[in-house]
């Protein structure tokens, strides 16, 4: 808060009504550049003001408006305040104009979320007229003001010019507070750009971040906060609708792709791979909400299951048959017959009449070999008995002959 202590010469309060034209340029590094044009309404010998030590002033200078001649400024510390006196050359009367320019350090305070705020106050015992323009940093937006409402806002070269005007009575003060940031602007720009490019996931994320950012404020300059946040939530829903449409389209495309691969595998007889691909296609179609194609995939899956099971049974049957052949060739006819009988049962389930008939023939061959072995064993024994009987009879005859 700056306090005026202008020295006037033999003037009553009613005769003094100075005009002040302010320009403020806040910076995100914490400094506030101030430029003031003063128009005197009465004869003055000097113009002074004071500031707190907590808000140091640097780079102060003053000069006459019409000539540009510099004006001396004296500085004096009194207690916790610093007094600055613009020493007007000679005695200046009504209408005299001069400029004062300075930088106030620690005047712009950084808030959470890259939000910045500055407050400026000017108190005077006299009636005063104030106009002020706050020039915000590039690409920053005005979030809100307090103490004084803007009378006009314009934009030039990505910078907002926020204008104020106020008539201040005796012992009154001109005060403004300005909060600004570029974070919300950047988030919305990112969201809108991504939405236009069809990048709805990134757009949704940026809109949600925008909602989180703006929700911390109870009011926003020039906006109804509730309506503004409702509009942003609507943008989020638009993104979700587009994302869902993309998901459906992508799922449908994936389903068609997997379906084509599955049919090709099915036609080539690779039922295990076809079943896997039909399952993938079915999942994609279900995600897309295409129940008709999902049912079609299910029919193929069931057919593939049967084909895979039959293929496994065929492999088992062929293995049993081959084992039977090997055993037969090794003259292990009983074991060979058992393998052929197992193979016969499997081929019967498969409906393979040709292999069923071949198994029956093999079983018959095994039985013949097994029966031949049994018959061959009895004939041999009989022959031996006959030979023994014949030899016995011959031996008896010989003995009788010798006895005679």
C-alpha cells in the first residue's frame, strides 16, 4: 500500500483533485513494473509517497511529461517505511504532468498450480481520479480481480490489457488485486487441438486436467464458474463418445481380420489354429457389440473342437494300429491282436470304415497265427508218438527174430 504525502502550497482539500494514470506489468519472477503519470490539479512543490520495507522498490525514476527532463527523487527511511519524494523543480501549478516509474520486488506472489496474484494500493487524503491498465504476461488469462472491477479488457499480441477507472474520495484509497495464469489456457488449447486431430484420449485427459485446475476457484472473471465447468464436463463426455466409437470400429476391424485368418486356417485343415483365431475374432465382435458375427464364430469354434478331438482320436488310433503291426511282425500275435482291437474301437468311433475293415482283417490274421501255433503243436506230438510206436514195434520184431 502506497501512501501519498504530496506537499501543496496554500490549497484547500476541495481544490485538490489530482489525476493518476497507472500502468502495471506483473512478471512471473515476482516483480511488478509500475509506471505512473500524474496530472496536478493545484500548485505543488513536491510529490511524495511511502512504501513498506517488505515491498522494496528498485529502479525508480521520474521525469517531466512535456520536456522529458529528469526529476530528482529523494529517499528517507522512517520506521518500517521508506519515503520517496519527487522534488518538483520550482512550484508547479494545475495541469503539470510528470511520470514516475519503478519496479516493486516481491509484489507478484506465486500461488499453487502456476497461478499468480498481485495487489496494489494507493491512499491519499485528497480526492483523486485513477485509471489503471494491468498488462498481463503473454498468453496468460485473467482469472479474477478484487477491490475494483475492470471497465474494459482488450488483447494485443497475446497480452491482455485489463483497464480500471475509479473516483476516490478524501482519505480513500485506490486498490486492485489481479490473479492470472496461463495453465488453464494451455490445458484448454491442448485439449481442443487434440480433439480436432481426433486424439480423443489425450483430449479427454487435458479436459479433465482443466476441470481440476478451474475447480479450485469459486469465481472466474467473465464466466459463470458452474456453467463453465459443466461445459468442460460435456467436452469430456464428447471425448468418451468418440473413444467408444473408435473402440467399436477398431474391434470390428480386428474381428474381421481374425475371422479371415481363421477361415483360411480352417480351410487348410489347421483346426487348432482356426479355433484360436475364431475365439479372438469372437471376443473382438463381442466388444464391438456384433452378436451375429460372434454367434457365427461360436459355430465355427464348436466345429473346430470336434475336428480337433477327431484329429486326436485319429492320431491315437493310427498309433495303436502301427504298434499292432510292429508286434505282429515280431510274431507277438496276442499283443498285436489287443492293439488292433483298441484301434478298431477308435476307428469305429471315427466312422472310418476302411480302417475298421483293415483292423478286422489284422485281428483275423493274428487269430489264424495263434490258432496255427496251437494246431502245429498237436500234430508234432502225434507224429512223435507214431514214430515211437513204429520204432517200438520194429524193435520187438527184431528181438523175436533173434530168439528164434
